[in-house]
C-alpha cells in the first residue's frame, strides 16, 4: 500500500503519510466498534429469537402421533417410517460425503476441507455423546442446520452448506436427526481446523452471513407446478447443487447473479448447468439429465467423475424417479447463462482415422500425445476414441461428444487422467485407473492436448505447470 515508505521522504510527505495512517486506524477502529455493536445486538436478538416465526418444532413429531422420544426408544412403526424418511433426506443432502473420512467410520467426520482460508475438518455427527452430537437437543440441531450456529452458540463455517440447508423444513431436518440418532455412535474426535488468523475467529462469520446468508425456509411459488416447486426445494436446499455449480464472490459466498453458471473448485470444473444451449445443458433431453443424475452417465453427453461421481454415488442415485424428474424440471426453469461458448461441450470431435498407421514403424523420441494415448488409453477408449460398449452401463465411453473433452477448458480431462474415475451405482461399478503415478506432468499435458485436439475442443489446452497444480488437488 505505502510503497514509498522505504525511500527517504521529504518532511511534509512524511507528515501526510502519518496522517493518512492515523486516519486509516481511526476508520478501522470505528468500523470495528460498529461490528462489535452489531455482534452484541445480534447475539442478544438473533439466535435467541429463533423459530418464533415458524411452525413449532414439535410439528414433525405430531406427524407421528403418540410417538415416544426417538433416541433409545423401541421403534414403533411410525418412528421407523420417520427414520426411513430421514435416511432418504440425509442422502438427498449428501451428509455422508463430507462427514466421512474413513469408510469404516461413516458420519464420524475427520474429512479435511480445503478453503482459500485454511483447512476445516468436518465434525463427528454420529450420536456419540462425547465426540458426536449425542447430547444435542433437536433445537440445537435445527439451529445448526438453519442458522449455522453450533451447540455452544459458536458460528459454524459456511463449508457446512447451511446457506442451503436453511431452506429445509423443520419436519425434514428433524427426520434427518431421527435417522442420525439410529446410527452406531462412533467415539472419534477429528483433528482440529487449521485456519489462519483472522479466519480462525468464528464470530467473523457474522459478517459473512450479513452479506452471503439469508436465513429462512423455502417458500413455494404458487404460480409454479408442485413438481417445479419440489425440484426447487431439493436443489436450493438439501441437494446444495449450487455449492459447486455457482461461482463465488471474493468472500466465498455464492454469486447469486450467476447461479448455476459453473465454477472451478479443487481443480474440477462443475460446469454450467443452466438451460443455455451452448454453455449449459439446454440441448440435453429430460431423460438424459435424469440418467446422468441417477447413473452418472448420459452416453453421447457426459460422464460423472470427481466430485460429481461422489454426488451420484452417495446421493442422487438414491432419489426417486419423481424427485429426479422434479430436479430436472427445476433446472430447466432457471435463467440460461451464456458463458460465450460457440458450441455445446458435447458437440465436438471426430474419430481418429490415421494416427495408428501414421505412428507405425516410427521411432518417437519426444513426448508424443498420440503415442501416449495409444499406449495408455486406447485399450479401453479405442484408438479411434469411440470407446467400447456403446451406451451399456459401465461401458468405456466414447471421448467424442463427451463434455469433459469438449469443454472450453481441459481441467476435468487432465483431472480424470491424473485421478481416474470411481463411481458405484446400482447399475455398475465404474472404474478408470488413475495415471498420476505412471505419467509425468509433461506426459499428462501431451495426452490431454492430443485428446482435446483430436476428439474434442481444440482450443482447450493445458500447460505442464497447470498439470503440476492439478496433480496436487483432490
Ligand atoms: C459440503 C460438506 C458438508 C456437507 C454436505 C454436510 N456438512 Fe455438516 N458440516 C460440514 C463442515 C465443514 C462442518 C464444520 C463447520 C465448522 O467447523 O464450523 C459441519 C458441521 C455440521 C454440524 C455441526 C456439528 C458440530 O459439532 O458443531 C452438523 C450438526 C452437521 N454438519 C450436520 C450435517 C447434516 C445433517 C448434513 C446433511 C444434511 C451435513 N452436515 C452435510 C460440512 C458438510
Ligand atoms: C461437490 C460438487 C458438486 C455438487 C454438489 C454437484 N455437482 Fe454437478 N458436477 C460437479 C462437477 C465437478 C461436474 C463435472 C464432472 C465431470 O466432468 O466428470 C459436474 C457435472 C454435472 C452435470 C453434467 C454437466 C456436463 O455438461 O457434463 C450435471 C447435469 C450436474 N453436474 C448436475 C448437478 C445437480 C443437479 C446437482 C445437485 C443435485 C449437482 N450437479 C451437484 C460438481 C458438483
Ligand atoms: C481400464 C480402462 C480405461 C483406461 C485404460 C482409460 N480409461 Fe478413461 N474411462 C474408463 C471408464 C470406465 C470411464 C468412466 C465411464 C463412466 O463414467 O461411465 C472412463 C472415463 C473417461 C473420460 C470421461 C470422464 C468424464 O468426466 O466425462 C475421459 C475423458 C477418459 N476416460 C479419458 C481417458 C484417457 C485420456 C485415458 C488414458 C490416459 C483413459 N481414459 C484410460 C476406462 C478407462
């Protein structure tokens, strides 16, 4: 800021710069006092006043008339229905994805989430009384999900998607609680966060909330069909699609002016899924979108790898046909956002016709993308790039008309080569091996650039440095 302080300054310039500094300190102090006042006011009037404008918390219980307290009770038919509904909703909210670090300890937390401000480790949400949420009341749980406030009144970080979960009805939140209560308590205390000052100050989230958080339940639009409203409720709430698909502002809040228009996170590009014909998924049919969410594959369009493979594996494959249909109906209704693409991601590429013959008998000394492709990829994807098994579940997909290959950046393609694909659904266990240990950065870059040029969008390329960065992600 004051890049002239290292030089010798004339006296009046020095006085001026001191004045400027004093002014800055005074402004900061004033701002801080206002902040502090706001915090004090908010602590007094905010969370304490919660839920006074809502249905009483007991509403969900009323559904299961005469049902005893959930924890430890002999399950009645009604409560087992509630638990089943809670399990379904917990899947829709994909709680397990973030709250599991070790598959042997589901929901016990410990997963490090990297943010630009440091690492946040997910807590244990099993009913263990000491290390989990066994001692939480339903009101505590509702407050966490709806307001992002922890048991002792501390602010939670928005890496926990409470900005979306705030839309979920009390009834659904309490069903999730009822389900979590039936899990085996796991005694495990995850390691603590490593956030740098000032981000380790939880109270600062008050300001984040001020700009980036609207507390309140989903309000259906009476002008829209029940189906569209159901889809909006799921997408904006539990399914938290926007956490990945909506770009963020400098505070890491969602940029609500460009919802669903795509964002890059931890190396992966969660594409534009607005109905825009060229930049989004406007040219997909309803059935293709539904197939993608239920199985992770929409042949001739896209396959789900990386974080989206996890979403399908842990969450969307379990949704009913009706709920998937509602999500699709809602996605169709969001404003299309044009990102400047000249063609849809899935409308690029031609089969290779001459690369194998061209390479025959030649000795290649430099890193050669075509040669590396044939050596490492062609067994499954065919040297023509057309894949094997067409559109059968678990097929080796065609790289032609594939969104990761036709996208305007090659992030996901390089990530797929480095980290592979792993997705488990009712239809198939899908596995593409990771090449991170076999291939060097320049080899991965060469294959990536060959694949986009030959089978996809020739304008999207990666550099060796970019591959080196992508290698460390995930
Ligand atoms: C995208 C990742 C993510 C998902 C999905 C997620 N959580 Fe979390 N959750 C977190 C993180 C991170 C924290 C810790 C925030 C903090 O330390 O301030 C957290 C905290 C919590 C807490 C507070 C626990 C405590 O000890 O303070 C509860 C309760 C909770 N989550 C429940 C859920 C439920 C229920 C779901 C599914 C409906 C869910 N979470 C889905 C990331 C996630
Ligand atoms: C954890 C982050 C994350 C969440 C949550 C998420 N997505 Fe994705 N999504 C991605 C990524 C990353 C890709 C790209 C995957 C790839 O290229 O293999 C993607 C791809 C997609 C695609 C395919 C687009 C294309 O052209 O290839 C659709 C459709 C989609 N997501 C819909 C959704 C919906 C609907 C939800 C909510 C139910 C959702 N996503 C939630 C990260 C996410
Ligand atoms: C052992 C077989 C096998 C090999 C070898 C292999 N793949 Fe794959 N590939 C797969 C499978 C399986 C999938 C996932 C199919 C699905 O999602 O249904 C896949 C998916 C892909 C996708 C689509 C990912 C997405 O997000 O849409 C791309 C691109 C890809 N592979 C490129 C490559 C490249 C480049 C190589 C060589 C470095 C390679 N593959 C090597 C089996 C293989």
